[in-house]
């Protein structure tokens, strides 16, 4: 977990968060398969740090008050995209964290949806590499083994990300 402390400077505007439904050829919204667009902030300046396009829950965004001394707790989604887990103000000790609904949804997304996507991507990607290596080296064993290893690696990486999110949230709660 990253912890950035300092004076909370400029807080950009919140984007996303709306419910999106696919539209059919006649312009009518299909209500099956609608999804919520991820919310993100343009940028946040805290101390000497600038967080570019961090994801943030709507309720937590309402508690970001520029000009106050604070610490922001950040989780890195797939090692790059910052996700704000909470904020703690130093003057009065007020702490605001993401809701349990948001946290539960993120954990479920890592453990199921993203695990399937990364598993399939790892399977197909490594299957292609295994086929090329197998043809060049004359070894059919690589054609069978490497796709399974790619799938296990993709699922494992998603589950590892879920565990990291859980640990970072526990650290933010206990701080």
C-alpha cells in the first residue's frame, strides 16, 4: 500500500460512474448486460505527489477537502492504476475509507471476472508462443504444457491482486 501525506492541493473533477446500457439498432437501450463505468479523478495533488487519473468511489470523492493536511491510502491496480482506498486528515483525525460494498465488489471482480479474462488471455497467448516454439524446436510437449501454465499464471496473478487489495485495505483500516 502506498501512503502519500501532505497538504491536499488541487482535486480534479470526477468522471464516470454512470450506468451504461448497450443500444440496439433502433436506438433502444438493452437492459440486459448494463454496467457501471469506473469513476476516476483527473488528478490529485497531495504534498509533492501528483496522482494522475486515480480511481475513486463517489462517496469517498465527496470527502476530499483541498487545503487540509492529510494522508491518502492508495492501492495500485495491476501495478499501475492508482485506486484510492481512503483518506485520513491530520488535524482532527477523521478517516474516510471506501465502502464495504465497493470493497466487496472489487474483490469479487478480481477473483472471478478478471481471473477468467487473464486465464483465457494467458492460455491463448502462451498457446501461440508454445506453438511457435514447438514447431521450431520439434517438441510437441511445449504445445500442451505452455498454454496450461499461461492460464494458471493469469488466474494466479488475478488472485494475487485480490489478496494484495485485501491486505492494503486492512492496513488502511488499521492506520
